[in-house]
């Protein structure tokens, strides 16, 4: 029995030793992931995601003249499918005309009233002038009659002749007054007709303009091309059910597919590195094997806040070199903006860099069986690697993670950086000694209180 217990205990000890040995080997393998210091060409790239759009395009517009009738937005009732190839004059979309139709009906009634007023005024003036002309004819006959009576009274007594002369003068004066009144009334009626005629023409012109606008609610293609939906302020496509604003009545567009751009956005931290003319490597999500080239054409001067993002970004336009028939607007692109290219430099993975005291950047370097905490000077970086200006040599082995038990090890500082740090410390003002009393302004003798007694 005792022998069996001893054998069992021995087996347990062997298993435990084996377990810890294997575990220790695995931990050592994880901790000892290393990389070599490499030398060669180094690219500083900024990777972004973009969207294709045509460099030049023809806008398909709704009736902008709706602003003249105080209509500021209108709904798209129906529109052709995006990507439809249309000819000039083909139907593209129909806009909701209900609000405008009500105003058109009101204007039609207004025009009918203006026309009725014009006709009524015309009849009234015609009747008045006809009556005035008849009155003039009658007065003229009265003058002639009085003239005959005067001529026949030459053999009558003087009183009768005098009375006949007075009656003739009255008749002539009445005729002259009626003639002047007729001229004034005629001018009045002419001006009245001008007024109602102007009102009628105004309403008629507005009605004719509204008739043309009513026809433009059926939007037609201005040129041949492929219909691409317009993007709204929120970045979503304008389609059936969307509203368009009359100060920018874009319904859709006909892009020129021979020259394309990739519209992308760069973070405010990296935008200072991006300049017009820089080369760009462009990939297409739809065609992973297709590689395109381009160059930065424009960098926005003002940042903007994109939806669902807290960071400010700047719009960057990348022009695609050449022409490719497979390119279509709204395709997603992956862009690598080449900021700079170094022919032959030392570089290491970013994972191997560490920092301490906010001023010392270092790596853990393998030196034989020893590990050195080596200070380095870092140059430019990209998404994966960093250029090393000083502190390492080509082919040296460095750790990608912190080796166990090396955190508190002393630094192997660079002589040039150590000298700069000492010079900086000498230039900085020294803090006051705790034992040195503070110097107070000397008090005036006259103001010093005297000790009593």
C-alpha cells in the first residue's frame, strides 16, 4: 500500500513538472516574438475610403421659377431607376403639382375676372361716348335751328330780334361746352381702358407663365446620358418621395463617365500632410483585382462634421488617371495617398516602440543573451512601420512586446540626445530651495510700527 502511494505521488510530481515546463515554454514563445531592423524603401501613406463621382456632369433641374410663385419645395412623385440610360428629351421624373395646381386654378379665376372687367369697361366707355356724340349732334341741330329763327326775325321788332340772338348764343355755348366735355370724357375713358387693359395683360402673362411651369413638372433629360440620383444634404440619394428645394432644384444628374474623381475625407490630424499633386493608389471594392492610379486635385480649406462621426474631416478630391468603362458613380474606393517615399532608410514595426517620461522613445533590443533598453530617434511613420534615424542598425533583433522582467531596466541613452537633455536642464530655471526664506519687499522705516515699552 505504501509503495503504491509513493508511485502515485511520483506520477503527480512528474505531471506537474511537465505542465509547468510546457506552460513556461509557451509563455517564452509568446514573449519572444521578435522582428529585424530592416533597410529599404519606405512609403508614408494615408489610407482612406472614398466614393467615385464624375468630374463633369449635367444637372437635371426641376422648375426653378416656382420661387416666383412663393413655392419653396416640391416632392418627387416618381423618377426613373438610377443607372437608366436616357436620350435628350426623354422623361426622367414627375413632380407633385398639387400645391401649384391650386394656385394655377386661382390665377385662372383671377384672369377670367380681369377679362370680364376689361370687356365691361370697354362696353361702358363705348356707350358713354356714343351718348355724348348723340348729344353733340342734337346740340348742333339746335344751333342751326336758332340760326334760322334769327335770320327770319330781321323784320320783327328789335326786342324779338334781340331774344333770337340770345337764344342762338346760348345754343352755341351749350354746343361748345358739350364738345369740350366729350373730349375730356373720351380721354378719361381712354385712360380707364389702359388701366384695365394693363391689369388684364399682367394677369394673363402670369397665367401663361404658370401654364409653362405646369408643363415643366414632367422633368425631361437635357442631354443623352446615364441618370444618377442627386445626393441630399444628409448624403442620401434624392429619389421618389424626396423633396427638392427651389433654391437648388437638382433632381438628378447626367455624369460624364470619361473623367472620374474619388471623393474622400481625411482626418484633421493627417490633412496637413496632403497636398495637391500627390500620387494616389486607388482600388475598387467592386473589382478587387483592378488597380488604378490618380493624384490629389483639391484639398478643402475648411473642415466639416460628417454624420455619425465626432472628428472633423476635410474633403479631398482625387482625379483618376485615364478612362475605364467599368467605373460608375457611387462605387466605393480604397485610396492610398502617397505623402512621401524614402529610397533607403531603417524602419521597424510600430508595435516595438515604447515611450517613457514623455520624452524618451526606446525599444527592447536583443544583444547576444542580453536584452538592452535602447533609446531611438523616430522619423516618419505610416500605418505599420516607423523610420529610425538613430539608435539601431540594420539586421538587429528587437522585441515586439515587453520582455518579462525588463520594465525597470536602465536605458542605453544616445549620446547626442543625452547632451541635448543636459543643455535643456541647464537652461531651465532652478526651483527655489525649501530652506531659503522667501524675500519680502522691504518695509518703509516710517511705516514700521514702534515697539511699546
